[in-house]
């Protein structure tokens, strides 16, 4: 079973493409060249995932080359569930260290490290893989920001999210 089918119901599978667009270049914007150094994208502090539209606002475009996709539950899940979120470059050919930052409804930020290897999913489980370890999991909408990380710093890749009830 592939990762997308573990996260999504059949009707919601099409929404994966919509969520993936949060970090993909717009049709009228050129993608960064494979050998280009990505430029930092300023991420506004008010960026947030909307479960109604399955997008993040304000919309940001990544400068990291590739065809980035995200995965997260598309229906609300219980606060006792392990929530799997993932990122991949569908055109990927290299190993890229990435970081997921989950912002809770109260504004607390939790982080987890992973590696996007070739076109494979870099997957994390919330809350188990995140630091600091959440003391309490509350209901509401969580925003997931993905970044590439490395010796040259970090660069925004994509935004996604999920809802806990």
C-alpha cells in the first residue's frame, strides 16, 4: 500500500495535488534550476492551513527545485491518533535532509527531522517524532511547514496541515 492511500480516502485523494501546490511553483513562475542555490522564502508568521480549502494562506512558492508533494490526513482525526505527515520530491534523485515544523492551535511549534531520498516519502509521526514532546494534544487545526536543511541553512519547501478532534 502506498503512502498516499494510507492517508487518504478515495474521494480525497485528488486533494493531495491541491495540498502539494502550496509549495510548488505557480504555472507562470519558473522553477529553480537543478544546480541553482535556492533562495530563502520569507515565511510570514500568520501562515496557516485551512481544512476547508486544503491549502495554506498566504500562499507561498518554494525556490527549491523539484516536484514537491505533501501528505497528511484529509479528515479530522482523534487527539489520541498518531498523525503521519510526509513530503517528497516526485522527481527527486538525491537525498535531501528536511525538517517538519508542526504549529499547534495555541501556537506551539514542534519539529522533526527526516530525509527525502530520491522520490521516496520523508515521513514523520506526530507527536512521537517531534520535539519538544507535546505535554498535551489539543483539538484544532495544525499547520505543517516543511524546510530543506543543511550546511547552507534552511529553505521553505511546502505547507500542509491536519485537524484533530
